[in-house]
C-alpha cells in the first residue's frame, strides 16, 4: 500500500487544485499494482516512478477536462478519458482515496471552465471586426497619443521655467531670497502637475493599447491560421481538379484509368501490402480495384481482397517493453497493443452443394428482406413471449416537410476549423428533428436479422448474420446529412416496439463532459447494449467523426456474446458542392463467453474517384476459434449484404484462397418512402421515432420543445428554445460545480452525477467500465412514477 499520504499544495477555495503523493497504479497482470508518485496540477494528472523523475521523465499523463472518474471500492478508483487512456489507482485507505477523488473532480471542473472561457474568447475574436469599430479604436488611440504630446510640450515648457528659477536662486541679485524661493515653488508645482498629467495619459494609452493589442494579436493569429488552412484546401482542390482533368482526357481517348496495380487484387488502400488502413486526418482518397460484381447482385467468378487481422500480444511480449517508453500513455494500455497482420484473400465461388437446405435458405432471405408488416406474429416475436400483447398501434408514415430556410453552411463552419464540433453551438438549420439518442435507436431498424441470428445453431453463421446487422446501421447514412440534436444531460428516449417489431429500447445521456450516451435494447432471444461517445474535427473540406465506446450483443440461449466498435464517418463537400457521407475503417466483431475465439473482420473501403470498384463496399470474413475461415461477407453498406459459407481453403497462410458456396442475402435496405427527400430523407421507421406518445418519462426526447418546434417548421422559435435549454443546462452544471467546490473547501465528499436508469460497471473480461441498464425504467413507466427524473426542459 502507499505509505505516504497525499499532500495538498494549493489553498482551499481558490487557485489551482494540486496534490502530490504516493499511490499504487495497475501496470499489467505480471507486475500488478506498482508504487508511483502522482502529481495533480493544472488539470492534468501525471505519475512518475519516484520524485526525482519529476523534472525529466514523466511516465504518463491524463487530462481531466474530459475524463471519467469512477470509484471501484473503498480504496480503488479509475480515471479514463473515454479513449485509450485508463488509470487504475489504489490508495492506502478510504480517506486518502476520497481526498484524491474530490481533488480530481474539482480539478476537472476548473479545467472545463478554463477550456470554455478560451473557446468563448476565441469565438469573440473569430468574428469579423467591422470597419467602424476599427476606425473607433484608431481614433481613440490617436486622441490619447495627442494628449501625451500635449503633456510632453507642457513638461518641456515648465521644466525649462523651473530650471531658470533654480539658476536665479543661486545668483546674488538684489531680489530677496524669499521671493525667489516662492517663484521656484510655483514653477515646481506646475512641473509636478504636468508630470502627473503625463503619467496618467501614458497609463491610459498603455491600458488601451494593451487591451486592444491582445485582441488584435489573437485575431491576427486566427486569420493566419485561417489563411493557411484555406491555402491548403485550395491546393488540394487544385490537385483534385488536375487529376479529374487528366482522367477526363484519358476517357476521351478511350484509355483505362490509372489503378493501384494491373492485377485483379482488391486492395483496401493504395499503399504497399503492409500498409494499414487508418482514419488519419491526412488520409483523403484511396484507390481500389474491381472485384467482379456489381450492384445487380451477381456472384463473382473470382477475386481477392486484403484483410488486416489484429493479433493481440501475449503477456510475456508486453512485459519486454520498458515502462519508460510509454510516454504519455498508460502502462495498462501497453497490455492492449496489437500487431497488424495482412492477408491477401482470394475468393472462388463454387457451384452450390446440394444439402437439402434450399427451402431454409429461401426462408432466410425472406426474413432478411421482410417488411415490418410481414414479420412473424406478435406472440412469437415479442420480448417475454408469454405476455399478452396489445394490438399494434397505427403509426405515422411521414413528418412535416422541411421548410426552405437558406443558410450557408460555410458561413458557420469557417470559424470552426480544427475544433471539436460537439462543443460548438449550431443553429437548427443544419439539424434534423431527431435526437442523437433516437439516431442510436435507429440502428435497430433491421433487428429481425438478430432474431434470425439467434436461431442459428452454427456459431460462424450466427456471426455472419450479426456482421450484416452491424452494416445495416449505416443503411440510410449515405443520404442523411442532417445533424441530430445533442442530448441534454439526463435526457432519455424509449422505443417500445414489442407490439409489432418484438423489441424495446431505452437510451439516456449519462455524461456531459465528455458527452456519453448509453443504450439498452432487448428482443425475445437477444439483448444489445452500447455506450456511445465520439470525437469530431472539421478540416475545412470535410468533417470527420470518430466514434468511441463499444456495442455488445448477447444471445442468452447459446451464451454467445459479441462486441464491436463503429467505423469512422466522413462528411465531404463542406465548402462547395453537395454534401455526401462516407464510412471507412475496419470493424472487428469479437466473440466472448461461449463464443470466445470467434471473430469477424469487416473492411469498409473508402470512396475513391478513380476506382472501378463498387463504391461503399464492405468485405469481410468470419474466422472460428481454430483460425479457420468459415463464412465470407460482401456487399455495400447503403444497399445490401450477402454471405456465403467457405467450402474449402487453399493457398498459403499469408495468401489463402477461399472456395465459397452460393451467396444469400443477409440484409437488404428497404426502399425509401415516396418523396422522402422532402422530409429529411427519413425512412418510415425514422418518421415514427419522434411521434408523440403518452406515458413516457418527462425527460424523453419526444418532449424536447426545440426539437418539436423544428419538426413543426417553426425554426426561428426552435432556435430560441434551443438557446434557452442550453443555458438552463449550463446553469445547472455551474450550480453543481459550486456545490462541489464548497464541499471540497469544507473537506466533505460531494457525490458525482449519477444517471437515472443506467449505472457504471466493470466490463466482463476486461478492465474497462461501461454503463449498463438498471432494469428499473419499465417498472417506473408501468407505475408512472417519475419522481426521480430531473427537470431539464
């Protein structure tokens, strides 16, 4: 245990909260907890092996402004930034643990305030200064300078007069000494008065110049950055224009377009075979080649593609690395590092082997492509099928048309380059009348795929259908460019579709800094839950959204449990042109519990101007616990996914060739409703998400006034209401921060914010924490007991 108590190093109630002391930090399963010297300063928690390293070797840091602080037991607490860094820390006793947690929470509040004040100042300086204000500032400084010149002339005049009076005082003239002394005093008084006036004028000029100078310096720096970024954007656009002109010339000459290589290899990217697919900001375009089938659905004769498999290091391999080489990352993160391996896979479609399962396969296709009205009866699909269900209600099939309120997106976004858009207020003109919580529930529009996956007896086939379900979540994103409303802290959304679709779902915004949403969905034979957060950066020409947090599904009958993380989303043509969305990256669906060792790797291939390959392609393979390929997945994320069993594997381990059976459709997107482009390109299911419903919690997204006003077409009133709600949320947060500071000053613990319907628990099989459902919402709804719900609207 730590044998030195924490030492507070800042006065209570003010200044920057600081602490220093010995604590135990979890490193890995071999070393366990190790004694480290921790320092909390300026909103950053750092640790060292000993105190002598403070000035030269920091072993790891974590910024607190977006961190989650969680107490595990009486002595242990966890700090996570929601991404890659997690510190598991143990104190000597409960008092010391509480002292550290209180100081960390206080430091987090201070860090959030500092960042918000910087952002507000940046927003103010980012505004274009009108010429009238410039003229006013210049005129004010000129007047103050003239005052200083006038004072200088007076000082010169009275100084010379004082010097003459002093010279006369020393002379032996007949004039009395008293009269000469009086003259000196008068001249000295005038000189003192003019000197004070000069000092005051100088101070006024200095204060005005400093205040304006700081502002102009920030504006100049901002303009330089803007100019540099715009120059980069123009340079990129010029290069793309040149490439397109060259391509047009080749087309006119009937020559083939340039490809990454002349073979039939379907590369994930245009780099060498060992190059890993990344979502780096510099990655813009990727060239890929044809793989032999189009959108008509015909099976390819043959083809290859690149798979990137993540092989987790063993504990002994992790142990080799030195702790000092981790830089600012946590030692526990070293345990999770993976090695990227690349496989070039060749696919050969074989004649389907007669197995007597034709009828079953046809049945699968019908289920995967079924409309909600064609699904099995309520009694066979609803969660807890023994319950008597109400008849399906009549639901709306559209929402009011989107009004035409023209507003330039670039006029708003040009001042947001390089910033996290989740922290920037945006008018509702760029939104769609849905909350982010409702968009997360929209992932389950094709939940019938999970119903079929639950009925599969083959683990690998089940995983293939699960892969198709994960792709279906992106089915409508290609044409949905509207931004959902950011949920308020404590906002909830329920979607009970047991009467027609056989599942029900609950979502809640469980954290505000960082923004985190938790979701729980349950069907008859499956349970899903996920924790969603994200980082977003605007790069001038495109906006990139990187999801954080994981999604999970459990099939209780078999005990199979799977987890995955969503891929990167990029919105292009922010400056000019029509907005379009692309999904790219690698998704790994890993099995745990009874499905441990099973894995599906899906590659979302980035869009490329010059590729002959079908755009928006997804390709993958299902591998069992023996590292044998069992199923192949292919298709496009905006249309359909096909799966096929692997009948035979040949070739080398680095370049295997898979002979597959006949492909069958695991998912196909339903046609868009007529004239859906008039109402935000919503599907019928999306139109029903915000439909008013009685008996929901007072925090439900359906009751959010700004969102409802936007749906009804009253955008001006919606913008005003949105500002009011955001200010109300900020006021409530400041009150909690003030109470936390007061509690810290008095030396008593202050409880952190706790969600209403979810709780944080340690994820099974790992050291991560995830929000899971308390399973108390539906009982509260049945009793209409909403006494604990916060007032957020």
